[in-house]
């Protein structure tokens, strides 16, 4: 298996494979040199299409390193989620290059910790907070979120002196749909037995594709699909054929939290479906085209994101069922960041759904960015695979 | 032919040898110390067997040094518990650094498990430190706690905070045995919650070093309201399970 991997052409083959942050940084620098302004974003609810239509470049800000947490804890309480602490630590230390490039930052009220952290971060840089509805299925939610997106548009107009017509937003929407369809095609190779694309490659792809335009991504994704097709014809794949296939759901997984993927791999498993907004979630679904009201179409699509910050979030169960049908995992890991109450509480429902409706073993892992619990996580994953083999 | 299982835990290492019928031929125990592989080598060197399987937190290190297959503590304790109580469908293992509740299918396979790995809270380590702060050795701790009916409520689960809580209770002149019983109760509360999350009814096999503590056995029975079965030497169950799995592995091959 190692031999096979050695002969494999790196998937993106641009010198940045395995270093997605560097790749995105070089993309951002190129955009900046072309005179495009940059706005920082934190979360999958930021309406990328509106931002791009206005000629602004969205940059996902760093939030996944344990390094700046000690600085953050000089201001924030220690017992909140590591993602919030890391985000704020980067701001305090001035060590996030994407934050430094951004003229302003967009935040959403996804949870209490974040919204209160934004109040502190607003002292460092203009920070526009969008009031995210919590009952996404209620009819008022769409009206409110539409209003919030329009408000964001006015904020961006005032801050960046940019404008976008409805037609330009519509064009961006259609671009995202094209880009996401290509991304989903790449993920098809993870659905194969054994998979032809690994978690690192999917992570690399998603890292860039999330915020890059369809025009930038299309040639890259076409080349990626060609390489995947070559792997198929040459019989190159990852992992042993009997390696347990794992779907990882839950909180976003990046940077130091990637330890969960690495441990799964070192226990002999293979991640075939990284759900979560750092994985496949951002690229699922279509934004309705040619509605005549592109902002409302955006509102509808973003409220469809099955995030645990919504209640009752029944969509997450159906989305998981679809992923299970498509990627045929042998086990499901639910990754919960320490003190993320929404995902932590929701895990009970997720576990029941996975056990009862799909008959699959389910494991919740609650962890942060430190590496002190690797041994314990390994034991749990080993035991999960022992159960999966039953 | 004899088969061995070695359980390299945070506090102790156990080695159990069984014959092909699963009868225990030999068992050894040593403190883990700071060089567990050195300890393990000494135990293994004087022992004859045809196959060995490792479990416990040191299993991966053992796998590298001895080229032996491994199994998690979860599966090993489940297998070992079934050796004594074939009808059991749930196991509670409280060891030195973590505790686990395990539910089994009717065929004896692991159905699901829950593991407490936050910190020393709810583990043998917690009890050990608390015993020391009350001036008991670990054997006397459980025995003495059983001699009173009353327990003092200990609200801290954190070992460090609980220790200072104990200190202030001593300063208030609180009865030593009642404090001891209260400390047992705090570990039991956590264990009961864990068991009930994975298994709703039926007998529980109690394994791991903490299962030797008579107060833990009694309080677990009382608080759980379910039969609690304790194997002859609960601390050996992990190593025994690994030995039995080593024998079964050979039989399947």
C-alpha cells in the first residue's frame, strides 16, 4: 500500500499538496496584488456568492491551532470551545495572515461563545455580525436571514465601496453550483471501494474551493478529476481493501483537530466521508437559479445547512442518511469540540439514528486541539473497529 | 497448548496464561513503573506460551517490541468477564486511569461502550489519592467506608478539588469513615450514569482493580438496583480476556 502511494501523482500537484493553508495564502496574495479587497469570514453561513459578486475575496480565518490559545485565555475563559479561543488568540497575537489581509470581518451568531467573542474582536477590526436564525425551518427564518444578507450587502458597499447587481449575484450563484457539482464528482472517488482519494486530499481541495471562485476552481478541479480517473485506470488506491470505512460527522475538523483523522488512519481505518463544514457539507445541495431574487435564493440555501446551531436540525439526520447511502461507511465517528454544547447535546440523537436506522457502530469523541488524549482516542477508535468487524 | 495475555495498565501489568480449554495456568502481576516494557519483558521471559496478545494502554508499545497482536481493553474485559459469567450482557471496568461501561450482544460481542477519560475523576487513581489524603491504605479505605451508613456529599469530581474538599471536611471534624464513604459514592454516581447510558437492565460484571474494593461493590449494587457480579480476581480480567482471545485467534487460523 505504501508503494502504491509513492507512485501516485499528488492530487493537486502544485507544490502545496498537504499544505492547504499555504496554497490559499498564495491565492489570496495573488488576489490582493490584482487590487481585490479581502474580507475575513469564519463560518459556512457567510454568503460567499454575494461577497464574490461584489468583487471582494472572502478569506477563511484561522481557528484550528492550539498555539494562540494561551494568549486568548488572558482574556477569554478557559472552559469554552477551542475554536473560539484559537480564533481570538490569532486576532490578539496578530498571527493570522488572512486576518491581517482583511479590511473587515463577517461573523454569524452561531453560538453564544462566538457572538460574545466577536464583541471583543470588533475592537481590532470592523466586524459585521449577522443575526443567524435558530429555528431554520420556520417561515420567518428565511425572511430574517434574507434581511441579514441584504444588510451585509449594504455593509460591504459602505466598507469596500463595491456594488453588485442582482445579475452579478445570480452569476456567482450559478458559479457556485458548477463548482460544487465538480467537487461532488471528486468526492465520488471516495465512495469507491477502496477509495481513490484520501482525507488529506479532500481537505486540501475543500480548503481552497470553499472561498475561491468557480472560474479559479474549474480548471483545477478538471485536472484533479483527470488524475483521479488515471488512478482508477491504473488501479491506484488508498488503504487496504478491508480497511474500515469511516464517516466523520460533527464539529469542523482542521489544523490541530485533524488528529482525529490521523488516529483513524493509524488504527487502520480510512476516512471516506468527512462531513462537517470543513469537509463535504459546504459543497452539498444546489442554490436555486434564476429566481429573480438571488438574495432570497441564497438565504434559502444557507438555512438548509444542517448545523447543530439550528433547532431541531432534522436535516442533519437526513443528510447523514444520504452520506451513509453514498459512501457506505462501516462506522461513524461524531467529533465534538470540547464545550460545543450544540454538537455535544445533539450527539445523543445522532448516535440513536446511526445505531437504530443504519445499524452502524457509532462513537462520539469529545476533544480539543491538544494532543494529550491521543492514547485514549486511539483505544476508542480501535474498539470501534473491533465492533465494526463483528 | 498455553496462551498468554498481558494487560499493561497505568498502574499495574498483569500476565495470565491459559490452556486451550481456557483454564488459568498461571498469573503474574507487577507495578507498571516508569519502564513498562522492561517490566513486561521480565514477566514474559520466565513464561512459556504458544501465543500472546497484549491489551491496556501499553499494548501498542508491546506490539512493537514483541511483534504480538493487540486488542483493546474494551474487548479484552468483555471476553474475560464472559469467561466467569457467560450470561452477562454488561461490564463495568474501573481501572487506574480510566473507566469503561460495555454492553454486549447475546453472542458476546461488544455492542457499545462508553469510556471516561477526562482525567482521574471516577477512576482508581481518584480513590487512591483520596485514601491517602484520609490516611488509609487502599485496602483499608473500602473496608472502613463500609463500616458507616452515612456518607458526606463530596461535590467535586476533579481529583485536585476533591482533595481540598476532603481537607476542609477533616478540618471541620467530619467523621473519617463518612468522608471515605462519600468519596466512594461520588465515583459510584459517575459509574452508574455511564452504565445506564449503554445498558438499561440486567446483570453487571464489575472488573478492574477498583472492583476489589468491597465498598464499591456494595454501593454499586445499591445505587444501580441490578445484580453486580465480581470475578474471583477482577484485576486479572483484562489479561485473561487477551489470553482467551489469543487462544481463539490460534484456533481460527
